[in-house]
């Protein structure tokens, strides 16, 4: 019955798009969102992705997700406030995120039970330590996801790959039962509708949408890891390796270079790849092409991980390989686009 109602999703998106476009609500402002201006193709996209996804969460998710609905709304509002430059300070946004995430994790007991390292697992037996670790993981994820919203379709496409991975595991492995699969499928359909506009540069998830979808998927993946003993915690880590490492590397790089964290940053890896391809290729929609290249790489990595979702050593090796590829690419590209800055 729930899945039968997905026919209304394109109607919801179309109405949102028409109303917000006509009234010029939540237009992207590149004056204070420079990390996204490479993807616009001379258009002024509207950042309705977060509101659209929240409507899906609100109307299509059952009452058992009431806490998620409440706290996700607060996270969304923080993101929209950032999109509209109401909350300028990254520290203020971070403190608000910590406060909200701590309550959600505590109320729903959304703990990371184990990471298969004995002395850390011993520490995680204490609730306060578990909450701190889980909050930290969510902070790295949601803020790193926001960095990826700078190219057409990159972030929404990455989320779609994660959802497809969950669906694949449930379908092809009888010992694995992915909980809340109906909601995951609905989120997939919603994102597929959104990405068709996102790839063309007409709309973005925005800070609010990036925060929101990463929160929802993080919530689902932790739940399913805790409910399935055959899933390695490093499978969850691999699913989110890209936004997480983008965040940690960008923060480390800016601290090392003594650059203010509050200032816009145009030196994320996907932006450097776009700049490099711009010099080498003459493709009409190059930003979407760049997104597809990055997504294709992650598709291959995810495809390998789906055969070894239970094998921590192989999954750790894949994570380390991804980091090596990221750093190698960044070193090569930075010689042309960063060192001369």
C-alpha cells in the first residue's frame, strides 16, 4: 500500500519546483556559496531538495519514525539557515548539530555497538562513549555530504548508490534482512525524481538536503548493521567513505594551510577534477560528466564491497585504497590548481 502511493512523488516535486521557482524562494546565492558555483551552467538553481525529501519522510514514513521526523526537521532548518546565510558561523551550526544528534541518538538508542576492535568495543560498552562516537560519525558524514553538493548530481547520485547497495544485499542474501525496506525504496524513487533536475542544474539538495538525506541514510545503515550480525561495521564505513574523508581531509588541509574554515572552499577534489577536465575536454555539460565519472568509480568500489559485506579486512583494504586514490589524485591536480593560488 505504501509503495502504491509513489505515484504522488513526481506531483509533489513538480508543485514544489513550480511554487519555489515562481516566487524565487530558496534560490542559490553564489555570493556566499562559492563552492557550488562551478555547477550552475548559467542557471539559478533552487535548493528545494531538502524540503522535498522531508515531505517524503513526513508523509511516507510511519509513526515509529516520529523521533527521526522531529530531529530531522531541526537538522533541515539548520541547513536552510545556512543556505540563506542566516547562520554564518560554522561553529554555531556544529554546536546545534551536536545538540540535536545527541538527543536523537540517545532517545532512539542509535548506538554503534561494535567496530571489531576489542579495546574500543570495551569502551563502547559505556553509553556516553558510544554517544560521543556516534555523534562524531554523524557530524563527519552530514557535513562532508554538504561538500559534495557542488556538482550536478554528485551527492544525490552517491546517495542513490548507497540505497541500491542496501536493496541488493537484501535481495541476494537470504541471511540478511534489511529493515524498513519500503521506506528505503520510497527514498530511492524520490531521489531518482530529484536527480533528473539536479543533473541539469535546475535544483540542488542544498545544505539542508545534504544534512537531511545523510542523516536518514546514516540512521538506516546503523540500524541495519546492529540488526544483522553478518554485516561488518566497515561496510557501513565504506558506504560513507567519500563524504566522510572529504570532510576530514578538507578540514586537515585548511588547518595545515592556516585557511579560515568559515570561508568558501573551491579546492575540494571534485572541483579540481572539474577544472582539470575543463582544460582537457569540450563537453557541453562537463560538470554532470564529472559527477558521472566519480560516481562510476564509487559504483565499482561498492560493487566489490557487496561481495564482501561481511569481511572486515577486505573492506578496510578497500577504504585504504580509496584514500590512496583520493590523495594521489589530489596531489596530482593540486600542483596545477592549488599551489599557484
